[in-house]
C-alpha cells in the first residue's frame, strides 16, 4: 500500500513552504512512495528540482500549481490546485505553464486566475482542478454559508466537469478550525452529493513535523508582522509529509465520520488522479533535450553544420595571418568534428547571431570563461581571444565526453544591457525569448530581521543585532558568535538571554530558504516558438517576461541560456574611447595626445579600435608594475596590487598568470610563492617529470591552470583531453576521487612512470587540481585588464572620467577622486554653466605646469595639467533626475535670479547647489557663504508661477542680476567645504578628507602612504586614513584574516589584521570609517609594502588616541610569531574544498 | 468538570492509540473509540527554545479525549482530555468531564 501526496508546497513557495524538493522527495522515497506531486504556490519555482529529485530516487514526478482564484473585480476568492496531465506528449505540462503565466499576466493586477482565464486554461482537458481547504467552497463552509458553498461547488462542476476533484485534507485540528475533521467530513459529503470524486491530501508545507515552527516563522515573514499579531496562524503543526500508514489512518477516520466506503474511495481516487498526472520526463517535459531557435530565425538556410563550417573557414583568412592558417585549419577540423557529433552547430550559430546583434548596436562585447578556448568562437566573433596563441585547450570548453550544452558567457557594457535585451527579444521574436530568474535566499542579516519581527522583539534590538552581522550564513550564526571578535559583545548578551537564544534558533531555521525570485543579472533564455509551453513566465520589472526557472534548471529543461553580463568596465572603456574622440577628433590628434608611436589602430575620426592595439605596449606594463592600478580591471584590489608588485608582469601572458593566481585556491594552496621564486630565479624550477615540462614550463613547474591539470592527466595516462577534463572535474569530489586515483595510478604505472613520480603527480592533482583556474577564462579577463591599463597610461584624464562615470570597481568613488590628485589631474569644481550630468574632460585654458605624477604616464603623451575632469550633477543628495534635466536644458545662466527663474529647482536643491559652490561663477561681488545665506533666506515660493515659465524652445527674457545679494561677511573654511561635499555628494572634491586631520594628528608621528615605500621591512609606524576597502578572504586553517585599506590622501595603505589583533580591536574593524592604525611594515615586492596591524583607533574618538611617544611605549603590542607562508601544505582536498564550496568559490565548472 | 495538568499513565497500541489508563492508582478501560486532535501551541508565548531538528510537539499539543470506565468493579463512565508531549514522551491529564461527551462532534 502506498499513498501519493498531490498537494505539496516546497520551500520555493517563498514565505510558505519549508522543505526543499530534494528533502520532500527523499522523505517520500523513504516511505516507499511511487510518485510525488509538487504544487508550489503561484508558480513552478521548484518543479525542475522536484523532477530531478524524483528521477534520482526512482519516483514518478507529478506537477501542479497552487493558484489564487479571482472574482470579476480581480479580488482573490480562494485558492485551487491545478495538476498537469501526464503521458500527454507535453500537452498537460504546456497547459500548466500557460496557466501559470496567465496568472501572472498584468491584467487583472492581482495574481491569480479569473473564471474566464480558468475556463481558457481548462479547455482541452489537460488540467485537473483540486478544490481543497483553501478554496472558496471551503471558505464558505467555514463561514457556515452552506448554500453558498453548495452553489460554488456546482459552479466549479460546470466549469471543470470531469476534471474536477474535491481535495480533502485533514490535520486533526480542534473543532471549528481549518483542516478539522468536522469541515473535512462536511466537504466530503457535499462532494458525494454532487457526484464529484474526492481525493485525499495533507496540504503539505514541510517534510517532517519539525518544520511546523519554521512554517510559523514564514507565515509571519509573509505578512511582515509578529506571530502574536498574526490573524491566521496554522491551526496546528500537522501539515507534513505523512507516511502512507498515517494517510490511510486519516482516510479511515474520515470514513468513520462519514461512511466507511468514502474513506476507501478517497484513497483509490487519489491514486487514480496520481496515475493520470504521472509525467514522463522525456515525452512530457523534454528532459535534457536542448531546443534551439529555428534555423530561419538565425538566418540559416542550409544544414547548420555546413553553415558553421563555411563561416569559420572563411574567417580564417580574414582574421589570421597566413602563417597561422594551417594550424588553425587543423584545429578547426577537430572542433567542428566534436560539434557535429554533439549536434550543437545551431547552438553556436545562435550565439554568433546574438553577438552579431550586440555588435550591430555598437556595444562593446567579449566572451569570457572557457568559451575563449574555442577557435570556432574566435572565428565567429564570439570571443576575442585566439586560443592558438595562448595554447588553450578546446576540451576544457567542449568535448564528446561532455554532452551538456557549453556555457558561453558574454560581457557587454553594463549601461546598455537592457537595450541589448530589447534587441534580442525583437530579433528572435518575443515568443522565443525570456529572461532567466534567480532565487534569493535568506542570509544572516535578513533572517535575523524577519525572525526578530516574528518573535515580536523591539525593532531597535533587531536593528542593533542585524547591523553587526556581516556576510555569513545564518546556519553558522552560533559558530560566528563564538569565533568572531567583533561579535563578542553580542555573544555575551546572548549567553544568558532566552529571547536572544530563541532569536538565533529562529534565524537558523530561516537560513537559505528562498526569499524571493528576481531577474538573474545576466541570463537570457533563447528557444524556439514552443518556449512558453516549456517554461512559465512572469513580469521581470523591466517589462520583459522572466522564466520561473533558474540557472540550475536550464540543462534539465533543454533551455538554452546565454549569460549576457553587464560589465561596468566595458561601459567605462566605451565612455573613455568616446571622450578621447570628442577631445581629439582626428586620428593624428589622438596619436599625439596619447603618445602613440603607431596609429594603425586609430581610425581617421579619432576612434581607437582596442581589438587592434598590440598587447605588448611597454608603458602599459610600466604602469602595471608601478602598482598604481586603481581603476584597472581585475588588478586594483589591495591583494592584487600586492601580487602585481611581486610578480612584475612584463608581457600579456604574465597578466593571464597573475589573474589566475589571484584566486582563493592558488592563494590558499600556496602556489603563489613557489611560482614567484622560480619566476625571479631565486630557486630553480623543478618539474615532476621531464614529460611534463611542456605543460608546466610557462608557470615554472607550478600547476596553475585547469589546462595544465588536463595535460598532466593526458601525458601520464594517455586518456585524451576530453576524458582528462572529465577527470579534472571529479578531483576534490569525495565520490569520484578514489576511482580517479585508481585509474591514474594504474594507467601511469602501465606507461612506465616511476612510483615516486606517480605519487608526486597525484599529490599535485589531488591537492591543487580542483582549485586551479581556467586559463581561457584568465586570458579572456586579461584583455580588459590590459586595455584599461593601456588607457590609464595613455589617456589618463579620459580614462578616469570613464571610471568616475561608470564606477566599475570595488572602491568608493571618493578614492578614485583621490587618485586624480595622485595623477595630478585637476578636479574641476561643479559649475552651473560648465557641469553636465556626465563627468567630462575639459581642456584647461591656461594650464599650470604640474610636476610628474606618482602614477606613471606613457612617454610622449600630454603632460598633466592640460586637461581636468569636471564634476557632474550626479549623485547630488536629493537632486532628482528631472531637476538635473531641467537645469541642463536651461544652460547657460547669467545670474542667480536667472537660475531661480528658469531652472525650476526645488528649494532644497537650490540650497544644496549653493552650498556646493555651483553658483560661484555667477557671483561677481559675493562669495559662496553669501550665496548660501541668500539661498536660505528665500521663501519657499520663489520663482515665477509655472504658467509664466518659458516652455521648451522659448527663450527667457534676460533679466540680469536683479536680486540683491547681501554680503554676509563670512568665509567658508576648506574644512567646511569638504564636509559639505561629503554630505551632499559623498565625495571630497575640493580637498582630501584627511586634510582636516592633519592638525589634530600633528602631535603624533604619522607616516604617509608615500613615505611607507621608503621604509625598511619591519619598521613600526602609525598611519591614518579613510577606509576604502575591507576584505575577509577565507583562510586556510580557519583563522580569519581581515584586510583593511585606508586612503590618507597620498595613497592607499593596506593593513592586515590577524586573529589576535582582531580580538582587541573588536567592532572597530568593521564599523569605523576613519582609522588610526599601528603596525609594522611588510615588504611585498620592489614596489609594494603593506602593514601588519598591531592596534587601531577610531579617529572620531581623539580621547582614545595613543600618546605621542606611543611607539616607544614598552607596553605597546608587539608583532608576534606568524606561521611562515612556505610551511608545508598538509591538507589534501577535504577542508579547502568544503570551504570553497561554502563560499561559492568552486571554480571547477566555471 | 475540572482543569488539571497532572500526570497520568496511558498505555497505547503500537500505532499510538490509547488503550488503557492508570490514574490516581486506578486502572481504566476505554469504552469508546478515542478521539484525537492537535491543539495549536503558541510556542512564541512560552519562551521555549526552538532549535532546528527539535521534532514534533512545538507547534501543537497532541490531545486525546477518552471515555473511561474503571477496569474492575463498578463506576460511572466519564470523559477525560489527556495530552501527549512527544518531546518528553509524557502524558498529562488536562481536563475531566463529569459526563460522557460525544466524540468528534
């Protein structure tokens, strides 16, 4: 005897269900069920995961949805379940998808189905309606409106006919509560009277009884109220996936309360409906069968494989020099053969078509990830990296051994991403395209807020705790409390406070539960005209439909997804190129300005084609080696600047290696140090075996790249690259690794390798194999890295303007403004007539010669001081886009009165602009202080009434400076101006924020960032600055290290806080903006120095600052012993692998 | 009728259905099919800990209404409400009714 649950909500019913589909399926399988349904609320959010779990456990999947029903006015009347018919060649599933999409359509506004929509959905008889305890019928019963209940039931029968079932759920709640025996029996009798068959369910919300408490918390989170105030809590905690035995007992009980045969009939009918709804994953769902847009949509009128072959062969002569053609043709033949075998030709053509659309829009585009390994991708214009030149393996991307569609990720300008989406919808047809979604899950901070609200804790208590939680999962809350010094005070409070203990229990229960669905930042699904039969969609917020499926669902459902990633750096580069062209509108002018010795990559109109810029420019590498790489893609973080300083890149391949080394795996598994030692010749490179020299020579014997792991496997076992990649993916996976190890050892032995060589090689593979980086990915990344550094070296003003405009990096904008000072680029103040809403480069009429900047410039380029960057009307506090637009439309203005009359600014913005000095250039006999006083004296109703304002195109009558502005006799100090700028723009533009601390800190022996570099290793110093970055990378051995970077106006200082120092700095580490730090210098390379912190203070609390002779104080903290970084690596795969998975850093599949 | 929460011994079938009761030193038999329901428990008002995996019994009380008669000797039929706590596996007497109540009404 077996019972099939037909009404089951998973955790993907956000703020309702508790258990994942996998947990539910596992529970059903353990009970011996043959099938299991999933009927999430409002969508099929958990459907694919459910089917996958069912197949894994040998259960038959059943899919349905729980939807609201709406009356004529769009008001919800109740909820029903729709089940899809199985074994119908997908007709049932398609009807289900369409019904769900209809429920989300924007008319009517409420989510759900009207009677008309339902009638439409039920046409064809592919959906079964289950009317249960949430239906309008049950609600009427509960309200004792029996006639209404009967009438509603009659109406349903008329609507759904033979596809109607009454669904009885019995939670044995107290009399007169939902799911009580009384109501269940009554509903069952009504069904019998009206000759409607009934099924039994348990209206499941959690896999086991323990989930009931979590369901309470979710009910509360859903309505954003405390449990005490909640109107309808669950009647009890019985909504779990009960066993067949328990369900049979419930049926018997219902039989006793009505008629015994009713109980038996319930069980039989449930299984009949289950059989009707049993899905065949292949014929109903198209499981794992990719569906590609029709050939005519991608402009192909011959077999796709032939088209692909012709296009790529034609591109060889166009893109490659003749001497590379033969090798390319051989490689191309191999790639095409694999693609043909897998039948993926039209997939490649589809991607090429999409990239073509993007290029036609004039948007910068480049492929990232393993896609750069493919020559086909290069020849189709999808990738800009020639895999032959960088020795990249196609099998890392695709092989006959790997049958799922490969991921091709495309980077585009972030600012134009939505435009691209629109174009794709237009070109492929809206019926073939949808956006991908993603499920946002609870993390610690959100969980603590919702748990606290549910428990009815004081809002201030909740806020206080929530803001201390910093990026860890809620499930490790207790662990974090005991480990993290900045949570010590909280841990103390928690230890003897039951309320807070319960809060943590509740928080841990919410951990990782899906919270809401959102548009995935880059996924676009492309398919043929049947797409909306295969995925339900809902509005995305940008006006385009979004699939309810996420990235994990794509392969299973045969949905092709392109990752079209908006990359701000691409926008910044595009902006930079446009600024260069605007300032220097001819090829020769650009060449002169940028100090370019050759100009074959500069068009006559001044446009620089970066793809033709040679990758060996000496001044670019000089800039990179200087470590002044703020703003440069991938190499601007403190850690990267340190690595760059040590590695001193000389050529493009060095950048690839640098980017690949700067990953958690290599950093933690100690690959960096040996590499650097061999690179700089401090230690001779050692190779595991002479056969491996070709594979490992470029990294001096250290295994850095996935491609190298594949080569090692191939050389030692002769397995071929396709298998090698498959084996590589299995490294670090406890289920697969033993088998791989056996294979490796036996094959290598059979090929005659010495036992010691085999042992050493296996240690490398097991230890590092899964943590390396895909070289193709590194190469794809290194291109924008190089381009951004090239632009910074040759066109620093335009580059910085681009960086300010699009803010692509990790740092706050104010640091990038500081960088302008270090580059000796004048920061031009906001000006009513000169500023726009963009950061623009301006030629300076009378340049003052500036000294050579700290940040190197390409020789021959324009010297600093000739161009400045004008601040823009953006990000001014409380100034709306509309106000900005009106202000710009009215430029130029000739007086304050003119501004007030024509610019249509709110009083507040007017005052803010006066405070920021925007009107300074209009003030003849007055100063900024006068303008501020004047702006504050204005009555709220200044300006002329709207109907007298000039309309668009009309000119205002020049009135002249008719306002009389009184002289206030005040002057603003530099410090006041900086304060105002920080308050209103979050920028310190007129001077550095730290300038105002020069005086208060004068008595202390403060060292500046520029001076640090000249100090010896191990010097003890005090430094002060504004925090610009905080990072806590996962660390080997579980000891957390916190990196804090501060900017003191002369540069960045990177300080490392080890665990013992974290202990006595406590909350200061994360909550303080301005820091005074005591530390010792640690030289990291010829151009790099950082601090090992020993103590820290808050600059806002001068009373806590140390004495002037602190550095002589014998009681000051001393540097303690640190584990040497070249200590032997003792871990194999376990701990690090687990840690990286936990942090989502596993790169094996990337 | 009175309200109690005092201990009571209940012997059950393997399926967890009460069979016999021992209360205040006397044994009782069930004279009708017992009626079971699960009463809402407002755990958030009780300051109880709710760790993950605590199991059943936090969100509701398992209640049984039993019609009893003395196992031996004479005596009136009467009804009691008892509750079972899966956390402690203990039975408590919650209520006695002076006369037999209809079950499952």
